[in-house]
C-alpha cells in the first residue's frame, strides 16, 4: 500500500486556526476517533459541551473574554497564573477583579478535575497520581524525577480500546477521549505537586494518543508555547501503537514532537496476537508512515519493543527486528514487560535481554533499554489502571 500525506484520520475535524480554540474539547468521542455524546454532567443548561479554562488557547481565551466585555490583557494575566504559577483556581488569581473571577467560575470552570490525589510513591521517587474528571472518570499520571530532569507520563483517554495483551489499561476497556483541558490539567497539577519544572512530557499513559488526535496535538502546541508551559518539542514524545493515518497527519503539522511506535514484534502474525490493532494497521504501512514522519521532522522514529519471555525475545526475534529496521531512520527502545496482576507474561532474564540488544545493534541500529521506573507501584509501562 502506498501512503500519502492527504490520508485523513478519525477524531473529528480540527478547530479553527491551530487548535485549542473555542471549539476545542466541546465533545467527548463515544468511541476512538468518532464524535459522540458528551456526558450530561459536562454539559451546560443548553445541553452544549461545557468548556473549561484549559480547553482554550491564548487566542481562544481572548475571544471568550472579549465576548463578555473584558480586555485582552486579562487573558495574559490568567494564563500567567495557570502556566507559570500552576494555579487553576480563580480565587487565588488576586490581580483579577472579584466580579470577573466570579463570572469565570460560573461560565468557564478553571480546573477540569474534581480531584487529584497521590496514589503511591516508589523507592526511586516515581509518583503516581489519580485524577477524577468532572463526569466521574478516573485517569492516572506518573511523575518521574531523575537527576535534574522531571519526566511526566500523561494519559489521553479514559481507558483504551486497543486491548494489547500485556497492558492493564487495555484490559479495563475504553470510556472516552480526554479533552484538551484534561490533558493539560495533568501537567499543571503534576508541576504543582512536584514543585519542579516539568522538563519532558511523554504521551505514554492511558489510551492511544492518535485516536484523540485533535486534543493531543492542541495540547502539544500549548506545551511547546514559549508563553505557556515552554516544553520544547524535542522534549515531547507522542507514543502510538501505529495509527497510520494519524502518523501521516502529524507530518503536516507545524510542530513535530518525537514519535514512538509500539512495535513489539517484527512478525505480522505475532504482532496481531500481542496487539489486536495490528490487524488494521499493518507493519509495512506503519514503517512507510514512520519514514515519512522521520523525513518531516528530521529525526529518527523510536520503535518501542516490549520484551516478553518465551514470546518475542529469542535471537530469531532479534534477527527479524534487525532486518526489518536496518537502513531505516529508526531507534529501538527495549522494554522488559512489567508485571500486571492477572496476566501471565514475565520479562526475559538479564542475559537474554543483553544478547537481544547486542543482536539488533549488530545491524547498525541504536538500541536503548528502558528501566521499569515505578514498576513496584504499578506505574510503569503497561501497568496504569484506575484504583476504582
């Protein structure tokens, strides 16, 4: 199959301009990539999707305020509180007139979440947070401190429909896409919680980011905005199971975050067993889309490979992976499978992992090994699942 950049993906049409405008986040998809009904608890009296402050980018917030007779500089003041001081409570925004704060509290809720609670902290400092949305969904976010860096792993959906065999999130099923506000709200809450600036953001939490394309890319723009959260695009990674149309669509974006593709096998049949979505998005199509994106952003694509003992971790598996990716603009991130209650998979032993890595490096491929940060508290790759 020959791919082209005009191929479209689901997830609804983009909002005006660069996204994150007044339209962004008004409706929650009922299933991945499809427009659907918003929960009643997140609708206003007229039945329309109720916007939250973080649903609006700078231009959208200025337009909203202009609509209620306020000047543009108020938008800058509010955004300063949110993105520089990590405050999403109008009552604390003391340079905003009390009457305006009262009106905004009524018409444009500041915090998209009803609560944000720490779940557990691992011995390595990794901390898992659980956030409850206004309509009762629960999602998880992971703060990963390391030396001078703080990496944040954020969710893009409540649940996940892709049902990868080794993933706790997929086993829990899919509920809905997160809004732009709910995606960015994780960053604001986590920054306030950690007390440190977030240096890296990875879209590797609950859900498939490219099946929530519009809100994810709008969040990426806000993250990279120098007047917003100011996280550079090279410090932002979007991970996907291989939603081909979404990858191609990313090629035409003005900003190009890092792209990571969950591969897990170089054999199509084996991949379909591990990730049922592989029946829809074939290996050859994913590889071609990845080459297009690497050319568009000028950086190699990372292929994530979960190592499972007795399943995809043999020397023959490494040979297949090396042959598949050699001479491509690609890196490999090896991830020993993390334990999930009720699932039988276990990681290979250390020597098998080392030999697998050496085998693919022999093909001239850069390979890294991901440590299971937060595994002891069910906060590592494939382990996220709400407590309730």
